[in-house]
C-alpha cells in the first residue's frame, strides 16, 4: 500500500479526545481511500497541536508514521520536511527524483516550444552518465521530432549512436552549425551546463502534471509533481502520460 501523509496543526483537543487518542492511537489518524484506475492509495491526515516544540512534533510524526507501517503501508509520500522521518520509520519515501528523468522527452519538447524553436534548426544534445531506459526512451522519442540530435554518455554512448544511425538515419555530428539554436538535456550524473537538468528543481521554467483523469483524485494539499511521482512509482501511470508545461510564473 502507498499513502500520502500530511501533518495538520489544529487547536488542542479536549480532554475526552486526548484520552481516546491515548487509548486508541488509530482513532487519531484520518484516512481516506482514493481510487485511480484499478488501484488505490490512502490520503492520511495526522493532526497535531500547534506550536509544539520541534522534538515533540518529530515524536508525534514518528508515531503516526509508525501506525501507517503497522497498517501495511510500505511507501509514503509527504512534504519534503517529513521525508527523513519516513525513512526513520522504516518506510520508503516517494520523491520527485525518478520523475524528471522519466519524462525527459516531454520536458525537452516543452522547453523548445517555450523558446519557439524551429525543430529543423535546433541542435539537441542528450547527455547522461549511462544509457539506461529513461535515456533510451528520450533519445528514441526526440529522434522522431528533431532533425539534429547527438548523444553523450560515459556508458552506452556507442549503443545510442548506433541506434540513432541504424533506426533513424541520424549520423554522428560533433559540432552544430553556429546559426542553429542549441538545447542540452542533461540526465542525473551529467553536467547540465546551460540546458535542462532532469533533477528536481533543475528545470525552474517547467512543471510536470499527471494526466487530467488522474488529477481528479489528487489531495488538495499535495504538490503536482509529487502526485505524479507517486502515481508513476505505483505503476498507475506511464512516463508518457505525464505532461510538461511552462511554469505559471515563468518570465
């Protein structure tokens, strides 16, 4: 089971409520089941008293996460400040780390559209530490969209270059014509330079959204990218289902 865990500060409960919470800690946890396709996840709210000391707040959060583990939850998504507590509770944290490399193609195309780039006069370079499945998927998809494409990888560069030439007729080209626009798409482990860095926060001009049919079940307080990452890790959506759009505050 996977869950979205949020902490909500509320006024101190009355005596009877505190006694009930102490005798039956499970009654304190507010759980709502949300269904997406043929699977489900829990939206869990753990109420705490306002203005708690940091150590007391941490203790209460750990108690809530421990109850989640007892109820069969093995993976949890939460705000970044609680992710260390998730690990300490023995749960696997859901993060956006996996999301950005998985949608490298969508991010690159969205960035090119924002720049109003002519795809016939733009050079795209995909850089990576190794040619894993995310890199291969991105390169294959870009090869059918852009005319000039090159690859750089510490491991698997020959494989990528041969694939581009044999399947798409894209020959090795080391130096782009000076008049062409350039975009470097850097996967984790590669230097981003002035292009797209496919890591959380590395593409400040873009945002990632789950498909509309899945967003209807998104908890109100959950970040869009974290929600998409949770669905992707749980196998409820595919990488190609995620949309990349310009950030609302992009200049």
